[in-house]
């Protein structure tokens, strides 16, 4: 004969098992949704250029010029660096 405490512990165990099963089912549903959502990102990667084939973002000429497109190396020695408006 089962006691009241063993009946309650059996019910509690059943509840915990059902909650665990519900969490597992929900995680599976979420994983399937994520795979559907990001399917195009998970497909085979497109042909990307190799690092050695990439062109530099800016050349030395571009980086040496300021906002006014003036190369400070070409500025005359006697010329002021500040321009008056």
C-alpha cells in the first residue's frame, strides 16, 4: 500500500517529467524556426576573394591628403599651414 507521501512524490515526478518534455519540444521548435529563418546564411558560402587578391581600401596618395584635397608634402616651406577665410 502506498502512503500519501509516495503518491505526492510520484505526482511531483510526473509533473517534472512533463515540464522537461515540454522544454525539449519547445527547443526543437525554436531550432527548426531558426534554421528556416537563416537558411540562406547556412548554405554553401559564395566564392569570396582571397586576401591576397583584395585591393587596398586607400592608397598612400589618398591618406596623405587632407579634407581640402591638399597634399601637405606639396606645400611650400614658407606657406602658412592655416588658411584665412
